[in-house]
C-alpha cells in the first residue's frame, strides 16, 4: 500500500477537530515509512548497482575494442613503405575496415548492455515487462518491413567487411559499375570509374563482385605473325624481349613469374597467333601487357619478322616496279576491236544510197 493511498484512506481532520486525529494520521504515516524504508533502500541500491555495472562494462568493452583497432592500425603502419607492405598491406584499406568493424561492434555492445540494464531497472520497479516486450517486437517487425532495403544494405555491408571481399584501393567489377574502390561504408560503397566518375553502390544491390586486386593477375599477349615465319625464330625473339624486361625496374617487381610462350593459339591460311602470358602483381596486368607488346614488336622488327598487316620485305637492291603506276591497256585503243566498232555511230541511210 503506497503512501498516497494511505493518506487518501485516512479520515481528514474536520475543522475544529482534536489534535489526537492529526497525531494518529502522522503516526500511521510514520509507521508506513518505517515498514517500507528497507524496500526503498534495497530497490535504490539495486538500481544503482545495475547502472554502475552497465556503465563500467560498456566502458571496458568499448575501450578494449578501441585498443584492438589501434593495434591493428599500428601494425599496418609499421610495414607501410616497405616492399612487403606495398605487396601485402594497404594501410588505408585496413584502417577503414578496422574502423568499420570497430564501430559496428561498439554499437552492438552498447545497445545490448544498455538495453539489458534498462529492462533490469524496470523490473526492479515491479513493472510488468511482457506488454512492453510485445509492443517492441511489433514495432521492430513494422520497422523492418518499412526499412527493409536499408536493413539489407546494412547487413550486406557488415558481412562484406567481415569477409574482406574488397577494400580501399581494390579494382573491382560489380556488374553495374567497375573501378577502383575509394571508400567502403556499411550502406554504400564508392567507386571511381575509368573516366573519373564516382559510382555509389548500395551494398544490398550488389549481387556479384569480381576483385581484380587480390592474389595475382595474368597478363596475356597475342602475337600474330605470317604463317611463313620460322616459329623458333619467333620464340627466340619473344624470349629475348621478355628476359630484358624482367631485369629492368619497375617490371622486375611487377612480374611475379617468368614470361611464358604457351605456343600456337590459332593457325590460319594468312596468319598464326602465338600466345604469351605472365603472372603479375594484382591490378598491374594491363600495364605489363602494354609494355610487353611494345618490347615484342621491337624485338620482331630487329629480327626481321613481320607481323600480319605490316608491309612485306623488299629484296636488297630492288627498286620500285616501273609498271606499278601504269594503267591496264584499254580495249578502245584499237580501231578494229569489237568494243570500238560497237561504239561507232551508224551512218545515215541517205549516204548509203549514194
């Protein structure tokens, strides 16, 4: 029975009443307080303990997560600038990934700890939590249906970051857009395309991802020469160009394996194609292909090997053909040719009678 109910049930002193009635009411109130002060004290101490434990636990967990993220960033910065760091670690990518994961974990920890503490405080006041939990469940379902796209984007971003599907600096092909990743978020990923355009991709709308910057890449070059060329000479010229390229900077770092001549890829009546491949650093295949084509073309020219579509070789000492600029003889040059006689006009009939 509460104090307000006790005071309302007690008879109020009438005007001019005796002091005994007022003393009796005061005694009843003091007795009620004396009976319930221990309950108030235990409830208050319990609430203070719940709040203190929740705040302390939240601080410790968030501090632990922050220290872990800072340690990950320091380890990435330690190898930054070295050859190993350039090949294996992208500091900006790792920093953004760790910050995103830490933000998600801190938010989840805070929500769970403070939510549990709030429910325990309400339970300490003897409040029935069943209707409250049922209402929260219905509101959560309604919010989930109304913002399902936002929830889908958020969950897709969380799993994408946890699985490290791509990061800052990676070249990816997302189907609807492709380019270099410049920012990774929980809802949207930013790409810079080849023409400089920035693409904003919702994580929930991405169905497939092709990462061109993980592991290693393959540079492939097709060399098309005439079918009359000696294949051994072609192989030797390509090998010379490849050996020179692998010893020069920066190609010695970008090439992760020897340049291999796989053999004939196609043989036609007027051409044959030789396939050349090389394993490269991730994302460096296009540059290696361009340099390899340049060097192979120079090596073939130095070896006297002509590719399909180039001018044919001329014999030494042979000048231009004097008849190359002459036109073919005309049938109308002869007066008795059938073409000339057919083109001659027929004389009038009067002249024939004379």
